[in-house]
C-alpha cells in the first residue's frame, strides 16, 4: 500500500469509500431500469455518501501526511 502513497488510515479508508461510492453509482445505472423505488434510493445515498465522505477523508489524510513530513523536516533542521 505504501507504493500507492496510502501510508495512513485516512488515505486508505478514503480510497475505499470513494471506490464504494463509485460502485454504488455504477450499479444505479444497472439496477434502475429494472427496479425502482427503495433500491435505487439506497444506492443513490450510498453513492453520494460514500464518494463525498471518501473525498473528505482522503483530503484529511493528505493534510496529515503533509503536516507529518513538515514536522519531520523541521525537527531535523
């Protein structure tokens, strides 16, 4: 995972939630023509919630990674 730059838990969980949101969004187009109502509504909430919370966690993870590197370089100087 460190080869991908996913070094902290925020980055890992953010990427997983983004992938979950994209999977829900893709399945909306598969399920919606055949089923309607509650199933598509749950998938819509899963897509929006998963993607947006994943983006937020990913950004928090990148900020934490930057601050960690900034603190390490500052302590070495």
